[in-house]
C-alpha cells in the first residue's frame, strides 16, 4: 500500500481556498501513485473554527465542499477532516473512495483543556469502525483519540484487527511537545503491534502554530518516514501492513487483551471498501525520508517566523512597523519580521527621548543596516513636553513618577498607531513573556499594536534566540552591543530593568514554576529562591491579569501561555 500524508497549511473559514488546496494535493498524490491519502483534522474548515461552528451556513458550506472532494476522489481513498452534522455537530473524518462516501468516523475524545474548547461545539462519537481495503485493515481516529492509551485505538487494533491506525490531527506546537508526541505515537505502535500514520496540520492561526512533523511509524516503533517541521509537505511511503501479523503472533499480551475486550466492550464494525485502485498502475520505487528534528532554538525560531508570516498573510497585511528601542527585544522582533515577511516589508521606528542613551539610536541604526530595513527617526520630546505642560497644573505639587514614564511609552504607542493608520502597516509589539507576566509594560504604550510576536518568549530565551540567529547568519546581524547592554526601558535617568525586577536568570525560573507549573510559594522557595522575591513576583503576576487581557494576540511557544491557555479572573482575591 502506498500512503500519503498531506501536511498542509489551511485557513480558518476559507472553505473555498482550503478545498482548492485539498484538490491540488489530491492531484499530486494521484501522480505519485498514492492509494490512501490523509488530510489533517478539520481540514475543510481550518482549525480551530471556534464559534464559526455555531453558524448553520458555515457547516452547510463545509459539507458542500466535502462533496466536491468526494466527486474528485476517483482512483483514491481519501481521509478528510471536516465538521459533520447529524442532529448535532461532530469533529469528523470522511472516508471517501473512488467517488463515493464510504463512511464517517466521529472523534471520541474532545479536548477541553489548555487552548482547546471542543466540548463547546461538538458531540462525541461512539462508533469504532475499521476498514478493509484489499488485504489491509485500518482504523481511523482523530487527534486526541490516540493520546489515550486505550480505546478507540485499542479496539480498532485488538478487536478490529487493524494493522494500520490512521490518526488525523491538528496538534499545536510548544517547546518539547514535538518529540514527546512522537514518543507517545511510538508507544501506541508498540503496544498494539500496529503501524501508525499520523497526519498533522502546519501553519499559524492567531496564537497557535501547528508544526507538522507528520510521521509514519512501524509496528515495532521504528520511524519509517517523518515530514518537515513548520513547512507544508506531502509524505509518501510504501508500507506492507501484512508484516504486522508476524509481530502479533509473538505478543502474548494481545491474546489476553482480546479476551478481555470481547467480554467487556462493544463490537467493532468492519466496513469493506473494496479491492482498491491505484492512481498509477506502474509505481516506481520511492525513497522514504525521515526529516531530522531541529535544535530547540531553531525550532522556536521557525515557529515564530511561521506564526508571524501566517498572521500577517491570513489577515490581509503585507507590511509591518516596529518600534526600535536599541534593545534586545525589538531587535529579535525585527529579525523575525524580516525573515517572515521580507526586509522590504518591515519598517523600524526609533523614537528617542531626553532619557534615551546614544546607543539606543546608533544600535537601532546599525541593526537596521544589517537587516536591510528602512528606519525612521521620530523624536518624542515635543509631544512629551506638550503633555507635561498640559498636565502641569493638575499635577502641581507632585513630583515626577511612573506617570511621566508611562506618558513617554504612550506617546510612542500613538506614533506607531498613527503610522499604522496612515500606511496600513501592522504594528508588531516587542514585549516578552517575562515582562508580560509581571506587568513591566505600559497599557496603550509599548503594548499598543496588532500582534505580539514574542509575547510567550521568556527574556532568557530572547537572548538565546538572538545568539542563535547570529550564528545561523554567520555574523552579528544583531549587534554585539545590543546583546551585552543591561536591559532598560530608558524612561528615567540611568534606569535598569533590575531596578524593579530581579535578574532575568532568577525571574524566569520563578515565573515558569508559578505560571506554567502552578507551583505554590512554598514549593518555589524549596527550589532555592528567596521567599520575599517569590512572593513579590507572584504578587506582580496576579495583579497584572487586567493588562494581559488587553494585550494583542501573540504566538504560543511554551507549555502554558497567557490568553486561551492560562485563564485567571481579573477580580481574584485568593492569595496563598
């Protein structure tokens, strides 16, 4: 059997565009002699469609598009993710064969944690069918279904005799997930002596990035083929499911489990597809590719590039503008934007004030030259002075404080938004996760913008990614002076981030422990951090939820990001 995994980049709500891409990949697969072609979860609608699923017209349009795929499936067996309707809405996979709708599988396990909210929209499926195509019996399930060590995968392989399990997925990326996910799939293959064909989505959708890395795994857990990371790919591989029997007769666990399931579980329905037809009578031998995993910095950088490019492209923007402070955060955002969009589509703006160091301008100029982007210089002194004069009577008797610092940030935010309005440029904000966690940012100031590229990137990782980028390019595109200068907002004389925060090497592990791992004060202190420091940081995190609710969306790259992933009430009086 020749199987194809169409790892494609789809757009939520663009049913016509998604259909066109699906049909194009079907033609490519037919030319490659593919017998069974798999598409990702909810490929027809894009993932996640969220409240579009509450529109009957949207469901109807997606069903019409599925029927077009059916008509085009001559000579192919196609597994296609879509939104099914039958008295309720289902996350489903259509099995299309040679111009016919053979069957529909409906997802059993609907994730409702982290960024997922599928119970809001879908009913769970209950059937556990398997399919016979020629000499091969295979099962189909959807994303979360295979994360569970039991059914439906167990029933399909043990009771249904499936030699191959096809899982179509839209599994979003975060650091460390890619290898962990594949290890889970390897475990399933070994447990059930079954081949696993895993087809994942690729591309950016709002906060989420889908990494691809579709994979074909043998019944002993060996990797037969692996798709590219963060790129579209058509993975084509020849498999021999008949060899599965040889492994199974050597596994006594299977016999015991079969008896147990027969006594306590429902039947597995066998659907006979037929003999099957190849799209190509004469199939030349193909070379199966196992693409390597990327090092973590390269992996994250790829995710940030893809997420930025797709957010811009899918929302109709071609050009962007970035406030360039001469610091490491804006430098990293600028190089990500230039890689994602092309340097000709990126404009930097330096906005010096009376407190700006000489390096904030000169470093920005050097960075812009190195990247090859346009740099505008718009001093903010006149605007800041006008605000100060306008408020002098009201503020009489009160000395300068954070108010004046935030005024400068808000003047800069106004300038960037004015450029955005005038020229149609999307403002990319430059705040990192460390700053967003503790509220070291200004509402309507440096938080003003349309997309927050490094919103989920801790400050220490910002430095690692910057060093990686320079190494990748073989030169210091990001000037060494930017990488070595003490971080500063430059909103008052001789200001340093460490005036308000502990060093980032201390801050970031505490934030990870509290924000991502939900550790208590005592548990974090037991890791070796001072109790006062821990309490102060947690207090800052808790009281700044209101700011984060007003921040633009940004790319999720950690296990738990702010927004859809971590949701805390703004009005919250609980304290440890």
